């Protein structure tokens, strides 16, 4: 099973948390009794749910023991469950299914969202944010760098291809099942600090499964190739910062 590094993921925690806050701001619930955070990672976003609804039961679900260990250590009052969000379901209906930057790891995010609606109480809400940045150099550069390596065929199979599609697909899939639906996209112009900042960003997410499949020599060769591409695509500004545009898809749906 893929291992996650909470420290690497949280290197840009403020920027990663901003879309989570924007998603949470569009959830209209006032007094939910049970809230679930699917793909909660290290729990930094789950804590936002607990702070907004301190009287609710909040459950964070993630398959990474490394991420959950960090979450439990920092916020023991939240229920943390180690489970695969592709197969887990709550024992009883809940009021909010919230998922920030997680469902793009599933094979069929659209089908999963329709399934999640069946977990909700009447009046419940599904709130999802997924990265929609696959066409950006940060992601296309991964395959380009691998293709330049001697063992490209073996490593190409380890690149995760995120199945996030256009907003209309989610509208068509969800609209027949809900009372209301809000879908939008936003491109965040992220200002990153540090050397090879875009590489450090992707090492915490999209690059993780690929790097774990490499030996030390392969990893060094790949990172050299990838860094060169990222420096060309996202050159540092005069102040040393790097501008990293990042597109994200938001979906909030409610039952009657």
C-alpha cells in the first residue's frame, strides 16, 4: 500500500487548506449531528469541521496509518478511522459527507459521489473538492520526465492518472438525485517559497506513488529531469517566489 509523508504534505499547509475553507464556506448546514471527512489525511482540514460544528460528532476516514497517526496525535477528540474510502461506509446515515482533495484518487469519483448520497440523512449535504490540474505542466511534466528515462515502460505504469473530468459530467450524474446542486471551478494563483517549490509540492501528492516505486538511482535521475522541466515551466520571480496556478473543481449537493 502506498505510504504518505505527512510532513511533506503539510509543507504547504496554508495553501492546501485554502480551498478546503472555500468549500466549507458553501455548506449551508447549521447544526449537523454527524460529519464525515473522507480522505482526511493528517486531519488539518478535519479540525476545521470540528471547529465550525463543535457539538457534532466528527469522523475522519483515511487509509494511511502515517497520516492518521499525525491526526490522532494532534486532535485526539475526533474519531479517526483507518479505512479505504472506496469501500467504507458509515454504520448509520450522516448529515455531511465532506471530502477535500481526495476523491481524485478513486477510479470513478462521479459514481462514488452518487453512492455517497445514499449515506445522507434527509436534508444532508455532500461537499467535494478535487484538483483539476492534470493538463498543467506540473502534471504533464511527470510523464515527460519518465519518458526520458531508460526504464520508462516499467515506470509509466506507476504514474497515477487522475480521472477528474469536466463539471458537466458531475452535474448530469448528481442532478437527478439531489434537491439542489452547486458546481464551480477556481484557479488559485499559489505563491510558493523555496527552491524547486513546485517539485516539493508534487512530491507530497501526485509524485508520491511514483517515487515509492523507484530505487535510489531512478529517483535521483527522475527528479533531475523533472526539476529541469518545472524550472522552465514555473521560473522563480525576481523575489525568489514561484507562481503556481492550480485549478480546482468544487461540488456541493443537498438532499431535500
